[in-house]
C-alpha cells in the first residue's frame, strides 16, 4: 500500500501569468509500505514527495551521515553544504546495515536491510533511534526541512515534529501513519513566514520500536523559490496597474 499527499496552507490566485502560489506553509509527504524485514521499499511515493519538496528549493544542502563512523553517538555536528550546519542532540547513533539498533552487535544483514527492516536511503549510513527523542539545532534560522524515515511504526511507535524559534514553539506536525518493516516515508516542511531555529523529533508509543532516518535537507528563506504573499501581491498590483493604464489608453484614443 502506498500513498502521497501535498498539503499547503495559504492563498492561491490565478492571473494572466498563470497560477501564483502564495503558500507560506507547505507539507510534502509520501509513504511506501511495500518493504519487509529483509527487503527495501520501492521508495516510489517517498521519492515523489522528496522531488516535490526539492522543486521548491535551490542550492540547499543534505546531510547523508556518510561522514560519521558507525556507532557515533550524539551530539553530532551535521553539515548541510550550501545551507549551513546544525547540532543533533539526544538519543540514537549513526548505524548501517551491519549493526542492530546501535547495540554494537553484528546484525542479520542480507545486504538489503539490517535484518530488521532498516537501511540507508543513500550510501551506507543512517541515524538510528530506539524510541528516544532527539533535537536538531540549526546554526541559523531556516525555512525548509525534509528527511526520510525508515521502518517506523511496526511496533506502534509514533512520531511528531516540533518546530521552534529559540524557546518559542511555532508549530507541531504529527506524522500520523503506520509504516512497517522495511518501508519508508519522506516528510518535507516549508514555512516562509515563521522561520525556525530547531526541530524536535518526539518519538513515542512504544519503547521497543526502532526508527531510522536519512538524507536530511535544510534550506534558508532565500533558498525557497515559493514567493511570499507580499511578493505575489506586488505581482497582482503590477497587473492591476497595467490593466488600468491600458484602460486609460483605450479611453484617450476614442
């Protein structure tokens, strides 16, 4: 079973230049439930959501966790080339399919997953958490954040994202779905009106559920191509002025 959705909060207008998106906040999410403990998901809808999210950005950076040795625990210094840096704090560690739940034990890997449905989306490394919260503090305020989640929910685990500017909670986004062994999702979030300096991953529902995350992407306000409402309003004002001028010219020639 697979699913994909895009949710946007804001206004949309249609003018002579086409549809001008005015959304200050958008969420892109795709789910793929066609994996197993020993096989990877197709990532069909996950990649579609990622591509829709990435299409709104330019020059952004992605942390793939390939620069860390497996078993590395937080705090982690994350690097998003072209977009800034961040510090990840909380539970979890960098893992690969040769390990099981950051336990420093060799897993039952078959080359596809770690034997329990977890794997990297790109490269060989990913960030693995055993139902514990973690937080990412960015070096500067950002407007966009996206990531892959793998093997979440088969034991009743839940996930919610909390976006902060300093100590102020700006938004909470529950990721309400069930993804089984080997399956995956992509979640992308853009908010150009409320920039955020950190995001907290709140994991709950089951102490036995293990979560995997990979390919985290961030973008600044300047790297988001979706125009602000004010910018689009200027476009509409310009069109209105153009129409008024054309009307005056037509009257003057009569």
